[in-house]
C-alpha cells in the first residue's frame, strides 16, 4: 500500500523534497531493530511492515503540520529519536515514520537553576558532556549515553544506574512541548505560562502522566518536541578525563570518587543492604552491572573490556586464568556502587557508612577490584555508560525476563525462578541461548525518588541470525510470563513485557488484565480515545480494552 | 570476505546508533559529537553504517532493487572508518569492511556510479584517477631536484609521491620539501618519476577490487626491481594502501618496510639527522588523516574461522587481530610538530582514532564535491574553535580539501602539511 499522491505531496510541502522519501532503500533501513526478530514470523531481524514514507522535520511547526495531515487523511505515524529497539519502528500498514534527527539542539543550559532544554535528537552523552562543563550531570537511562534524552524521560521507561542520585527518567522531566495526536501544540508546566522550562507541574492537572502513560507511550501518542530536563550536581572535573587506549577507555577521576564491587552471601542480603543504603543516602550510582554478562563470565568480560589487546575471541583463554576464576567466584551475588563526595570529609563519611552497611549485612568489597585501576574502570563504566551496547557483543541480541520493579525484598523471590529458566535454556541439548551462567540478573538498584525501590532483570542472549535461537528466546519470555502471572508478581515494564504492546490485542488484554491494577490501563485507554480520536498513534500505547 | 559473508552480522547490528557518533566517552560537546559525515549529510538512517548493514541485507534478501538512490547511499560516504571505531568499542561487527564489500558487489553487478566512469577510464589508461592528466607528466613535480631515478639505479628508500602530489601543482612544494629533507638527512632516496603508478587504494575503496590488485602487483614488482628496502610516502591514502590493503586484500605482501613521511621524519629527528632550528611561531592544530590514523594500523596476518562457544557466543578461532584504531599513526606527526621551535600545538575535540574526516576519501571528492566540501568546512569550524592560526595535516587529499573549503568560505585559517612546517624549521 502506498501513500496517495496528494498525501505524499502534502508532506513534501511541509518538509521539502530533500527530507521526505519513499524510496525502498531508505524505507527498508527503518525496519531493522533490536527485537524485530521476535515480531517477524520468519524470525529475521526486520519488522514485518515498512513505513510508507520517512519524513525528517526540523521544527515543532513542521511536526504540527505533519500531524494535522495525518489526522486529515487517517495516516498513522511513529516518531523516532535515537531509535534503539523495535518499538521505534512503524508496525502498522500505511503509516509514516518521523525521524527527528534534524531536531538535535541543546537550546539552553541553565547552570544556576540546574536544568537544560533539549530537542529530541540530543543524546544523553552530549547533554552530559555539556553539563559537566558547568559542574552538573544528567540522568542517563540504563541503555546508556547514545539514547535520546527526550525518549528516555518523556517516552520510554527511565531506569538508570544513576537513579540512586538522580531518580527515575520521568522524575527528571520538567516542562514539555508536546504536539498532541490531533496536532495541537501543548506546552506544559511553567513553559505553558510563559515562565520558562523549570517546572513540570501546572497550571491545572499535571500532564506528565498523560504524555507518558505507563512506562512511556513509545512514540505512539503525539510527538514531544522539547523538554526541560533536570540537571544534578557533578562534583568532578569540568573536562571529564579519559585514559587508556581505544576500545579500553577508562578515566582518572580524583579521590572524591570511589567505586566498589560489593558481594553478598545471598540475594536476600543484597536486598537488606539496599534498604540501609537508601536510609544512609549514599551512592551516586548503584547498579548490578557486570553480572549482566553472566555470573560465570563477568570476571573474564571486564578483564577483556579493560585491555585493548584482548577481545571476545580470547574469552576461553581468559576464563582459564586462575586469577580470573577466583575473581569470578568473588563477583557472584554482587553489585557495583559509585560514591561521589563533595569533599574529602564527605567521601570519607560515605565510605564509612558503606563499610558499616556491609558489616551489618554480611557483604564485603571484592578485594581484587578495589585497586586504583579497577576503581577507575568501574567509575568510567558506570558514570559514562558509554559501552552499554556491549549487551549485544555475545550474539547480537538479548532480552530480559522477570524484572519486576519494587522494593528490594519483593525482587528476591524472582531470582531463583529466573535462574531456573536460564539454566534450562542454556543447558538443554541443542540449546541456542548463550551459556553465561544461570544468574545474569542486572538492574538498577535505586529508582523512583532516588533509592526507594529497585528492579532486576534476568538476561539471556539469543542470536537474531539463528531462527532456533530466536524461537528459544521467545519460549523463555513466555515461560517467564507464566511464572510471573502464577506468582501474581507485577508484570515488569522492563522485561519481555515491553513487547506486549506489539502483540495481538487479545494477548495484550490478557497481559494487562493480569496486572494487580488493571483499571489504570482502562483509564489509559480512555485518555487515548480523547486525545487521539482519529487513531493516528502507531503501536506502542499500552492500554486495556474497556469491557463492555 | 565477500558481502554474503557478512550476512549474519547484518542482522546482529542492533541499531544502537553508536556509528553516528564518535566514541561516546570522547564526546566533549553537542556541537562536535558526530563522527560520521555521511549521516550528518544524508540524514536518513540509511546513510549510517547501521543503515548500510540494513541496505546490504535487504539487497541480499531481494527486498529492494538497485536504484540511483541506493548508489548515493552507498557512495556518499568517504569510508573514513569512524563508524568502525565507534562500533567496535562494544561489538565485533565490521561496518567498514562490509561497506567496502557492498561497493565491490555493486561494481560486480554492473551498478556503476556514473561519476566514477571517467576516473576508472583514466586509471586504466594513465595509471591515475586524475582525469585530464597523463602518466608521462607524473614526475614533473621533481624537476630540478636531482633525485635518484630508481628505474635506472638502485636505492635504499623509494619516495612514492602519489597521484595527488604528482598532479596537484599547488601541492608540489610538499613533495619537494620531503625530498629536500630526506636528502639533507643523508637518506639514499629515489623516485620512480613518470614510471610511478597509482597505489590503487582509491579504486579499492570505490569497489574496483580487480583494478586495485593490478596496481598492487605492479607496484610491488617495481619496488622489487628497484631493490629498495623502504617505501616512504607523504600520502596517507598511499600509506594505507601499501601498509594494509596490499598484504590484506591483494594477496601480495610487499617485502619492504612501509613508512609515512612523518614516521620517517620523526625517526630522523630522534637520530639527530634532522635538526629543526628555525623558529616557526605559529599556533596550529593537527588533523589526523583517517588513512594514517585509525586506518593506519599495520596488517596482522590471520587464518582461522568463525566459531561459536558456550552454545552461541560468536567468536573467531583462533582469536582474530582486531582493527579498532588502537595502533594507528598518531604520535609521530605530533612529535614532529612539537620538535619545531616556537610552534604551539592545540588539539581539536575530535582527534586520533575519533577524528572527523576531511571528506575527501572513498571517491567522495570526485563524485560528490558538495559533500566533500561540507565535510571539510565542518572540520575547519572545529579547527577555528581551538583558536589555531593553521590546520596542519599529513595527507595531500586532506590538504587539498581544506584549501578548497577555505577558498569558498574565505576563512583566514592557514593550511599546511607537517612536512612544510618542518622544512621551514630546518632549511
């Protein structure tokens, strides 16, 4: 199905002929996404449908005009920023893709009031670099610095290793400029009354929940074209120091920064420590990061990442090293914590507090990683989040299961079932899931409001170029979903659950219906009907069909 | 490897978009965060390395036809390797090699970019891509230098000028200065003059692998006949061709040491054979040529195969040497600059393995001059932001493109080659 000529012309009149295309080579390049292999019946990494056209608007006025044309002609649309994940793609026939690449400016960075104003294609790494020059830092989503700041705060999820200090992505959202699904431009909060970008609330009801919905609306509910975003203190150098040789970059931060890998005798002890850390209000970053590579491989993997002469090809030989084996054992049931002090006294206090917490919970610092070299490596990994696409190193893909968000105690019961599922798929005959060790739980351990709750996801690695591998991955996702439902754990927005908006409507209704609070999804559906009466929003909006 | 050999990797690209930026850890500003001239120019995702993975897969699967737009997508790219460095921070994919094989497939399938035709025609007839030039004039740049003719005499060191230095009269001074410095240092240097041929590197980058192999074989034979132990060139493209493409892609390893002129000069300065004594009071910034820097790593032979360990983790067995920009030629040109009295060197934001390209490479200068000039203008802006009075480079293609860009903008920024400044300091 092609766009009618007059519709294409209407779009071209808005953006100009250089910035619209329906050429197959262009269109097809927007179909390749992480997890597209799960949505494609042939299990290839390409979405089942193509956009009819791709447009590159440059201004909010152009976006507004495009949305109005979509409403006039009943054309669905999906905006995309950085675009990492299948939810960014057009998944409906007859839809257009709005690539927001030309909207890439940082419009303001207010040092005194600690906020910035950004457009959709400003990536976290760019904002962070600019903010650090002013003694500030910004929230970076767990997927790292190559993600759009707007996408990660206004449109999708928002968990972060620096959530401990900077809270959840949407908590950092200030005023918003939003093109509604019908093409109105709404400016919320202080911006809406002409007072700048510093406040997200008012006048009238907060619009943040409407715009974001549950875990973000994944580009299916209008277009956010500018936001004010909170910035946070950065007690480090204005020019972030890089050391080491590519690809093994590291840093050389001063002594008011410390980083530790702390190990515990059990998952419960991990949970116990987190409550104490929340109460003590220490930690700039707290994340179960390295375990992502699998509890049997994490020691070897950080060794490889830290040495520019090594690569994944050297994995088996590195694993055979006795020191690495010892390190691997010591890293099991562990997480990473970064402390950033505003003074020598402050960092000393935080260190003492951490030591007390560890003593009270049976934890200990992994001695082999408590060296200057490994501290700087860990600091760099977690502060910059510049290598989070190593998630794809093993096989080219991965996905998480389990992954509820909640109090640390509530996560503990999900760990063993997650390990069992991974173990099953890793060890079965003809297993096509990477054998990384049964426990590959990763998660951000400080979340809403900084501290207060956590989430952990069990990761597995399938190969998108291997059909059997993709099928086994899907089986694992559904199996985990059944376990979650049977135990009445809340479905996680971070696990296979974020594929749910793209599955058939009956499956979505079943999934959201299992949530302990299904009414929230009904309301969301009603909001959607009000704001998007012509249904131009593409797939990605999470809602429950209201029962008649 | 042929394009089909990258098919599985095409699906393993996750579309993280790292290829569009310099390594994230190295980003110092919003203004100079991008690493890829192609995506910044073309804007649509297809113009990125990830996009070309997608285009290549779509072609192999028969999902898209050949088209003029497809050719633009493939060729509006200077194959500068920035995407390769950024991607390989975290993966084992090969965006650059895949892009080059995609070009080779287009040529093999007869999908030829019209702008390339005159270049290839001249290459076949006159041993150079420079249209309107003839081989007989190739040695004119060296007139009056009294440099050894290695077609009739033996020598230790062969200076390969390269097509740009041979046929761009405005840049002859750099090649002449190179010879002057080498001779002054007592180096037994000679040239092939009109019998010198193109390195073939640009032809390889444009997808004409067969042509490239002919030049590789011919040049290696010529060096053997001349009996030289060392081949030194002032052209970074030539350095890349001799140092890497010849052993890696032609199947023929030159039995000589290959050096870039800055490497040789650095050596001679350290040995005390070149003494920079004259003051050159200038504030400069150094532009790392892609083919000398991140693509200037030596070739390490490897024979092995793909393997899967631990069920499905994709590796190479035995471990395959990785070209990630780690061991490119970055320090020697800087060492030479730092040896010049009163010259001060300030660095741009994007340097070394994550330098922004000048825009000349991959056939872009000839085929898409607007893109080439735009890319150079971006680099000029970055150089100006340092407060430098001059941008210095180590490649005639970079120098030419910067000069052309400045001629359009009227900027006051001066453009030099490292050798030019060293020459001022010595003679």
